[in-house]
C-alpha cells in the first residue's frame, strides 16, 4: 500500500541564486517603472537622502535591467535558475 502524498513531498528546493535573481528582477522592474513612468519627483520628495546618491535616470535603470536579464540568462544556461510555473 502506498502512502499519501503530502505537501513536503511535492515542494522543490529553491536555490539561493534563483531567489537573488528574482529579487533583483523585481527591483530592476520597479526602478524602470519609476523612471519611465515619470515618478522621479515622488522618488526625490519621499526618499531625498537616497535620491541624491541613486538618481532615477532612464539610462541607468535600463542598464541595470539589462544586466539583471543577462544574469538570468547565464543562470538559466547553467541550469541554476528555477523558472516559475
């Protein structure tokens, strides 16, 4: 007789590389939404100390997104990236 399948039988391990990649991807997408969506004034008003050191410019945020996507491609090619289903 077989035993019933429980939740811990079907969960998969999530490597730290995937967690870091998805956190950086969310951050890069959020930065691009703020910079391309015209929310630079909100960023400068609400987070002025951070905005002086990290300005939201379209070039830098796009470059950041491209670097994160390249990192994702490399992780995928090395089979270290768990894709969401």
